[in-house]
């Protein structure tokens, strides 16, 4: 935990709600005070969820928010939520992502969250989760899959999106990340252009998201998670769903925001 000896002074009337979302790839934090989102933070999760939580706490502490303070209420979510030592309670990812999305985009929407370990689609009605579905953890339709494929192509995720925009789709059919990577290795060996492979990789993820959306339904789509700032992914998903998709840079913190709201 953070050292509270020299912690910034908090007024006895001040109460802040802090949400910690420990994902498989990134750990996020959100601070809500007086109904307003005051701060966010993100760090790589790495191999140790407890260490990631403590790094988030240090980041927030430097900005005047002490997770150990008497006026702080902390709730954790995400796959590593039980590893947050200073959390007062834990809440499921579905609940937190739903609340966070409602806070950012409104009470009625279909939320698509492409995470590192899984993809979730959540139907919101009047700010509450009415239906949800998740993909299989072995499926290739996740953010981690995109990271692995970008590494295989020797580029960053942002560079892969730029390449894909200039390419033609190359079919990648495997439902398993390991087999899909083998497909990509074979395509590289055949001399297929990186632009075409990148386009195929992103289309592969989009193709696995669309059936999940069809199970949940809805028409007002929002995208949360780490891919919310990848404009090409947003474009391709919008094309596949035949509907516009709302998103924002804050959308990657939807889970943490929902956890903070749960702490109110």
C-alpha cells in the first residue's frame, strides 16, 4: 500500500470513490468525486496483479488521491480484482462495465468491450444490465490476439491499424489464437503483403464480435476497452454492424469508472 505519512491532506467533508480494474493486459483506475470523473490512470498489468494495483495507487497518490485515506472508498473489478489489497469490496466485470458505459454514454445502449482476455457485449436498459454474452477465452477475437499478431508482423498495434487501412482482407479463419498465429506465419512465408495480413487480422476480430452482438441485440452501439482509440477498428466494426458506434478515449476506463460508481 502507499505510504500515508506524507499523504495530501483531505477535508473531512471530502469523499472520493476510486475504481480499480485489473485486466489481463492493462490495469486501470478511475476517481469520481462529487459525481464527476476527476482522474484516470493506466499501467501494464505485467505478471503480478498486486504490483499493478500498487503502481496505480502510487500514481493516484502523486495526484492527491490516497487509496488508504479515511475518505476514500475503493472497489475493484476485472479478472485480477481479488488481488487489490486496499479494495473494500469487489464487483463483477459485467456490472462495472455496464455502469461505466452508462455513465459515459447514457442509460440505453449495447456495449461492446474488446478486452485483452475476452470480449463482452452488454445490453443496457435504463442504466441496468439486461443481457450480456462473452466469447470463449480461447477465441481469437480479443485485444490480446491483435497484440500478438502485431508483434508477429513487427509493428505496434497502431501501426498495424494504419497498415490494415491500406490493405485488402486476407481470410484468417482459426478460432484459436495459436492456430491463427500459425496462419499468419504461413501468410508471411508466402510473401503476402503486411497490409493485407493486417487487414485480415482486424477483420477476423470484427467477424467474431458480430455474432456476439446479434445474441444481445440493440442498435445504439458503444465501444469500450483498449481498442476505443483505434479508429480503423471502430470503422470496420461499424461497417460490419451497419450502424454507427460511439466511443471516446475515456471508454477504455469504463470498468474502473463503473467500479468507482459502485463505491459511492
